[in-house]
C-alpha cells in the first residue's frame, strides 16, 4: 500500500479524517437508518441504495422540493427516514 502524501504529517491528518468519516458513517447507520436499512451493510451497498437515487429538483412558492418516484419513496420509507433524521440523538456517557 502506498501512502497518499510524501510528508508524514499530511498522511496522519488524512488517516485521522478517514477514521472520523468512518465513525460518522457508522453512527448514521446505527442511529438514523436502522429502521430503514440493515446496519450490517457494506458502504457501497448503503451508498447505492440510500444515497444514489434520482430526484427532480423543483422550486415552487419559495421552497426547494426534491421529488422522488413512488418506488423509491416506498422502498426507503422516506417519511420515516426524514423523521429519524430530524430527532435529537441522545448521547449516553
């Protein structure tokens, strides 16, 4: 495996950011999408099914609306997913 940068400090920062991104991704899967999508899924599968889908962006009445097909809305349970995204997460210490 080859390091992305020549200087060690930059490589260290890069890998710290990778670790933080991985932690945020896993937290999002466990805290938000657990009802809609299996927790034990690969990042590619998660991205392809939950992030990469077509929307139509419409501006109407001063609001921006993302329109999705009924199949996507039902498969991903968009309304429940939106509710889960809006609630406050309790952090247990």
